[in-house]
């Protein structure tokens, strides 16, 4: 069986699977009862292709001769043609011709076609500009430009028309907005009425009745409905009303129950996914409104808003550049163009959905919602769906194979029953005479065969994965982890290594300046008193330079809140420095008013420094630089001594400074150096210098370790998951924090990024298993570590990241974990899971739930396969020997409901237990159906088949059942015993290895509710619905016997679990040092 289940057609990469692999497994699924339901949670590949075509502006290729193209171009651009034809219509036609011709003729990249498209549009617009009539509503609201006009200018990058209007300044006047003050709160409603809201057309949510309709698409249920209708018709004709309707109505009622329960379950799943989808789309940006900077959702953006952009942000709407520094925009998500675009005064156009790759700036929002190209693209992209998970695909393969086996058994059962029936008629000499009862019997045989297919084809297997993942994702969202991709939750359970950041993940990210070294003296900072004391010990000139360095060279801002109090907006590091500056008495607004910033080099994880060039009031120019201590120190050749004088920095003094830095770092402080340089040149284009600075101070920033991190790290280690800390901090700081967290252990290696990246492949292979800390690392170092862990050692790697430059590592890893608070939008978009509280403990919780999903699906598969085997064999063997099936169509439908929808709800939604994190992760390529599962399935199946077989063939005699209803009583007992065997086996399946299956059961309300509901409804079916279910009421002795037969399966399961299945030789040592125990649920 394992060889069948490992078919290559059903193998799928957990991340970014190829379209070929996605199409391959779909075509391999040959037996599906309900295609609409089975593939409801599967990506629509045709819609994806359509989205890509829209994205790249390419339609169906047609051959257009060169001369014809040039003829069209010359005609369309002629003044006479433009006067006599609709210019707008022909612009669209010409755009299509230009794209298609260039693509076919030259086979160049798509971006070439896009450039030609823009050029062609601007060329035509030069000849004929569309006149826009301003709506009266816009005029009354004080606006001076038509929504379509400004949208066309920005979307078409029409710089000439922008200049004709008067440039960005004129647009701000026409949109009634101040660049400094932003819009007023009162103008939001009029702006939304005139220019629209920043929302995109979404696929409408499906109603409950649509899920009912989906459930009714099951082919086997449709056949059973037809059988039921025929049965009612024939029954009324032969036995009259109402007696003749009982069998048919029983089947219809059973189908109704199956459909309703299935629809309710699917509808609940859809609601959970809808909530998750809403959470995914929560993106916030900073805007200026009413003179105050505030953080709002991108969906609250309106035309006229002044938006502040920084590295890693998503551009929330179409707009125009106002001001900024080194603003580099990645337009690949919109146009497919891989090269980033510099945005400045000459190229001021910003498009919604693009990403800020570097720099910072301010933009004026001009177009929102469905008027943007991004809005139109999102409408199609949303219909493409999400990739299915490897487990879903694998279980589709399992369902296909078992379905084929079940179909064979169903056909054989029908053939055997029919042959026996015909043989009996021939023996009795009735072969030539046929009655309506004979027709009903054949119809009953056919209904039983179809119902066997209903039971045998485990349609619920792949759907159970979706159910379990939806439940886990909902729980994780409540626990501050947003799963963006279904497969991530599944893969996280197999993770064997977590490469985590330090700042904000292992630490609280609440930073304060704890220590400062200035004028060759270290001072502890413990609040206002310490700051006042520091001011008395350093000269006024040094204090002034320090304040300038803090207030000028920062990306943070000091703004007033609604109560008039100072609020600092910025990263935790910048906020800590600014807070310290305010303690020293620095006036941020005054500093920015007096000194004009000329140039900025924003901080990023590659440069590890931030620099700024400012113009002094007296006409001079001054450069400030801050960043990683070792880097800034190398840029300095002077220092401020204990007298406050600038003196040379000889090598021995530099060594002393390095010792101070290392001393700070060994106290787990994050160190930054502040430096300054006065520049003599004041004319021409002055560049920010890279050397010749004067060292002002060394600042030590305290970022305490989060509570519970050490315990979470120990949990990972006990679970066979190696934790590696990858940080940009000083190696001494990194080592101190790693030891405090329990990451750096005896024999572990702490290495710096520059040293790591220069190692040979052989050296890497030797050292990587022992690396526990990597300091002063670049994003490329993290990417290299992840790549080697996966390729050299076959690790399943989870990686955390927060910056734009972390995107490659997040994308390369098996599971990318972005930080929800400190993370940029670029990092979040490349991640599979967003850790909304930036807490390492939450990451461990994701791993725990990932393992729970995997184990829960294994439990459900074990339970369902047991029911399948017993139901198939008992009906087939009984049909062959006795000529009748002990389980009727109605009874089999009820059994199908127990093992499919209800079984999935009970077992696939079990919460994780602590035992899950006390065993190694499941290895890559491990068999999903383990030897443990086969042992339990075979053991339980043999027991149930023996008991039910004895009852079927010798029950009447053994139990001394007599009377006209003896056969009905026996069949009811068999049905009752079979159901209770499944009820108690469901409890057995809660733990596939441990004998104590009751642990945590009474905390799982869903499981208890389903077990109770199954038992209660079984009583109702047997005692009160016998007319429809072909059962008769049982006496208390029969009920006791039925329950006892089910109960016996529990001690039997304990005995079966004692049978050894793994050889001791299978135990081996993992390359990271722990014992790699057998994969699967053995130690859960």
C-alpha cells in the first residue's frame, strides 16, 4: 500500500509548487464523488493564468506584419484621424497592437512592451488630450480636477500633462490639500463621494445555501435520490401508501441529514477563512491629517492624503512624489519589471501595490480603489485561490486509490447479489416470472452497491486537512500568529531548525538608553535625574553636538498627540535615542527649523549605518553618522576627549574605544556610535563622506529578553528543533543574549557574518551543524545559511525576518516568519506566517499546532480506514455467502456521516498536547501512513470483522433469537454493534501510541459533543426511526451487548499498542546532536 501512496503524481513541494505539479495531481485524481466540494479549496489555475496575462498586458498572440503596424501607427497619430475618430478608443487599440507586435516580433521581455505602451499613450495624448468636465459635486466640494483626469495622468506616467496643469503644487491646490497640514477630518466624506474609496472588488462570500448545493452535487447521493424516488413509486404501486414509501423516504431523510451536516461544517470553515482573509489584508500607513501624523489602515486612505513612505512599505494608492531621499520603488508586483525605479521630482509617479525597496518620502494620493491598475489586478488575483498543501494532495491520492478499491468491491457486491438472486429464481423455477417485488430487490441491491461507494470513497480525507488547518489557523490567530498560507501551518510541524532574529523576537523590543560613553567617561542612564547629572559633566558645546546628532540624524519624529503631549514615531532604536535626546533637553522642532537637511542615507541592514548632511545657519555644512559601532569607529580619525576638545584618534586609543564597545556588549547592550564631520565645501553637489569623522559618543541600548523565551527555547530543543540566532548586532551582545536565552550551549559556535561568508563549502559543511549564533550578519548571510541547511543537511527551516532585505531568506526557507510589529510590508508579503506580537514563544506555538495538524489527520485517517475496511468486507462477504447485506443503504449513509464529517470534526480539531513537543519532527519524505497506524488499523479491523462475522453467520443460534422479526433484530444488533465499535474506536484513535487515550479528552468539547451526539442519534435511529432505517427496537440486553462489543475494543487497543513495530537499529543520531527517533506519532 505504501508504494501506491508514494506515487509521484501526488508529490508536491510545500512552498511555491510548479503549475505542472499542480496540474499533474489534478489529472491523476480519477474517482471523485463530488468534484465541486473536493476541489473547492484548490487553486483555480486558469484564473491565475488570466491574472498573469492582465498583469503583463498580454493577450492572445497574433501575427501582425511590420508594414501593417507602422501603417496603423501613422494613421492613428494623424491629426485628421484623431479629429474624426474616438481618440480614447484608438489609444486602447494602439496599445494592444504595440504590445503584441513587439512581443511577437522581437520576443523581448515584457517590460519593453510596457515601456512602448507608455510611450505610445503619451505620443497620442500629445496630439489629442481628452477634455474632462468637472462634476458639479466636485466643484461644490472645492476640488478642481476630474477623478479620471488625475487617474489617467498618474497611471500613464504623463509628465507633460502634469507640467501643463502646473505640476504637483497645482495638483495639491486642485485637491484642496496642504502638504504640511494634510487633509482635514471634515473633508474625508466629500473626497470619498467624489474620488471613491480605497477598496477593491472582492469575490462575494458564499451563502449557506450554496454550500448545501455543493453537498448535493455528490454523484453517489444523486444516484441514491433517483433510487429512492423509483423505490417510492414502485412501493406505492405494490404496497400502497404510506407503507410503500418507507424505504425511499428513509434514504432521502438520510441524504438530507448528510447534506445538512456537511454544509454546516463547510460553511463554518468558510467563515473561519473569511476572518483570516480580513486579517491578512490589514495594512497600515502613516499619514498627515490636520497637521498631525497618524497611523491608519490603507482602506481609510482618501484622495488628497499625504502619506509617509519608508523602506519596506507598500504604496497604498496611486499618487505623486512630494519629497524624500533615495526613494527606490519595486514595481515587479504590478508590471513584472524586475529593475527598481527611482522616484523623484522628474519621475514623480507612484503606483498602488508597488513596494518601497529603499529610501523614504512623502506622496500625495491621487487615485484610490478600482480606479488604480492594482485594484483591477486584485479583482482577478483574488479569484485564483491559494495553493493546496502537500498533505491535501497526498490524501487526494489516498482517496483515489481507496476509492478504486471500493468501487471494485461495490461492483462485485452488486454482481454477487444479483447472481445469487437469479440463481435462486432459477432453482425455484421462477426465472420467467417477474414481479414488482423482484424489481425492488434489484433496486435495493443497486442502492447498497452505490452506498458502499459512498462509504468506500473517502471524500473526507483531503477535506479533513482543510478542516484541521482552518481550525488551527483560527486558534493561532487568537494566539497572535496569522497564517498567510495553508501549507505553512502544516510544514511548521516538520520544522527541524528555527533561524531567529534577536531584536523584538527574543527581546521585548522596548528599548531604552541604558549607558553612554562620552568625553571618555561612561555614565548609567536611569531617568531624568541621570540625564541632568550627565549635562553637568559635559561641556555645552559637546551637549549641543550630541543633541544635533540625535535630532538631525534620525528617521523618528516627535509629534503632538490629541492631548498635546509629545509622542515619538519611529523604530524602537530610533525612539530610544530620541527619548534620550528629549531627556537631555533637545528641542526636535527647533532643531529641524534651524538646520536644513540636504541629504539622507537611510539605515538598512546592508549599510548598518544612517548618515545625514545638514546646512548650518552660518552657511557651513555638517555630516552626522550613526550605526554599528565597529563600522562607525573605522570611519573616525578624531574623538572628543575628556575636556570636550576634538583630538586625533590614534590606534591605541581606538583599541580602548573598542574595549568600551565590547564591555557594553558583554552586558547585553546594543551599541551605537554617533559621529560628526564639518565639511568645508559649500558649493556644488556635496556627497556624504565615508571617513574623517569625529567620534561623539557610544550609546548602549538595553533591550531585555522576553519573559518565557528561555523556556520556549528549551521546548524546541526537547522537540528536536535547533534554534539559531541570526542578528546584525555585535558578537559580544549576541553571545550574551544567546546565553541568557539558552540558545548558546557548550560546544556551540558563535560566528560573525564576514567570517561565515568567506568559508569554503567543506568548512561550511563542518561548522554549520554547530553554529548557534551568527552576529554582524547581512541578509545574504542569512539566506546562505538557510540554503545550506536545506541543501546540505535536508533540514526543514523556519526563518524569521522583519526587513525588506530579509525577503530572499523568507522566500527561500520552508517557513518564512515575518514580524507583525517591527516587520515591513515587503517582509510580510514574502512570509508564510506573521507573528503579530513578534514573540518567539508564539513561533513555538505555531510549531506545536503544526504538529497537532499532522497528528490529527493521521488519527482521522486511521479511524476512517478502519471503518472502510470493516464496512466493505462485512457487506461483500455477507453478500457472497448469504445473498444479502446486513447493512442497508440508510444505515451505511449514517455510518458514512459518522466516519466522514463527524469523524473529521472530532479528531481533526483536537488541540495540541505537551507530548507533541517531546519528540523529534517528522522528517522529509516520511511515510504519512506509518507502521503504527497499520498496526492499529489491522488489529481493530480483525476484531470487528470477527465479532460482526460471528453475529452475521451464527447470531440467531448463538443469541437464541427467534420469532418473525428474528432477522431484523439480528441485523439491528449488527448495525448497533458496528456503530458502537466506531464510537469507541474514535476514542482509541485519540492517541495512536499511548495507552491512556483519555488524557485531555474532557477539555475537548467538540470531541465530547460529537461522541455524545452520535450515541444519542444512534438510539433515536434504532428505537424510533426503524420504519425508515430498517431497524427494530432492541431490549436492554441487546443494547448492553452492543455497547460491550464496542467497549472491548478499548482494552484490545491497549494490547495492540504493546506490539513492537520499530527495530532498535532504526534509532540514529541527528547531525545536530539529538537522537533522531522514528518519525511518525510514536512518542506523541
